[in-house]
C-alpha cells in the first residue's frame, strides 16, 4: 500500500504520468514478484498507454539486481544519443520512457558505484515491453558485487574488458526460453555462466530458469561482438534480437532475444 498522499501530490502525480515526455512508474510490486501495471496516481484509474507517449512507443523496464532480482531504485535509464530522454527508476524498480516506435535504440542504465549497462534493443523487441504487457528485464550490479561474484566463480573482474549479458525469453509471457543456447564470436576471459531463477550462476551457455547468460571479461579487440541464439529442440518459433552489441571497458553490454 502507498502512504496516504495529499490531494495535491495525487494531482501532480497524475499530471506527470499523462505528460508526453519521459515518465517513471510509481507503483507496487505484487507479492509474487511480478510488477503490477502502473496507474495514474489515482486509485483504480486505468492506463491509456497510447496517451502516455503520443506518437511514440511507451516502453517500460524493471531495474533489478543481477544476483538478487529485487528492485533497484534510482537507476538512470537514458536513450543513447538523446540525453534529454532519461528517467530514473522508482523504488519498485519501474521506469517508463517514450521511445521511437520504428527504430532500434540503445539504452544506458547508470547508478553510482554500479557498472554502467548499455542495451541494444531491436524495435520489434521494444514493442513487447510496455505498462500494459510486461517490463523489460534490466539487471544491474554494483562494481564491488561484480568483483565478488567473479571471485566466487573462480574468475577476476577485468575492468579493461567488456561484460556481456544476453537474455532469451519466450513471448508473450516473457518467461525464460530454457534450453536455448547463446554464443558469441569472441572468446571471453571467463565463462559463459548461466543464471538460475535464484540469481546463482554456473558454467554453461544454455539458458536456465534465470533467463540469461553472462560472458565475463570479453576482449575489446576486434570491435563489436556478434551474438547467436539457438532455440531448443522442439521450439518452432524464431528469436529476434540484436546481431551485435558494442563493448566498452568496465561496462556491461546487454541484449535481449524475444522468441515466439
């Protein structure tokens, strides 16, 4: 439940969510860990996603801890190349941006003392994640936590390399496409490691219940890294995601493949 806001606070919140500029969510995470649809700040008000971003696509992400899966507050999500289109995550991890509906984009996620994450997102994938469907999973991790995680995995975090995180989800439910394999065209210094639904990592390139694979300490030499996702046997659909992502020393490069 929310704190009891004053009428002015409710009115201002409602006005902010109806504004055509980038807007952040302010709602709750329900008990099972799913994120409830955002509202306008008025109890029981419905959502008109089209009017949140007139002429643009209303995109929603859920910023959460890479290991914990819990909401991350105050993560700044910005459209790369358009620095004025930025918003920070609410205490429940929700963040909403107005994005082009006909173009691929890059989104950066930044928080003090955290690894900067930059995702390359195809326009067809963007359209799958909105306040009326489900949020885009945006996993982030603090620098110190990343170093500890790598040590626990028998590796050493190298801030001169890039770190690559690839999510593979079956749509429209946005559940992990377990059994899919992920490959890149560079040899990582460590890994790959598959995440389970408890946030633990184990060696492997096959999507587990956690929905993603981490490639640690990927060398920058040679430029962008190519990603190949192979669906599991018996899956008759196709997977859509970025063919390549760029690498930056000490940062995470994210990609999501939507399969259906």
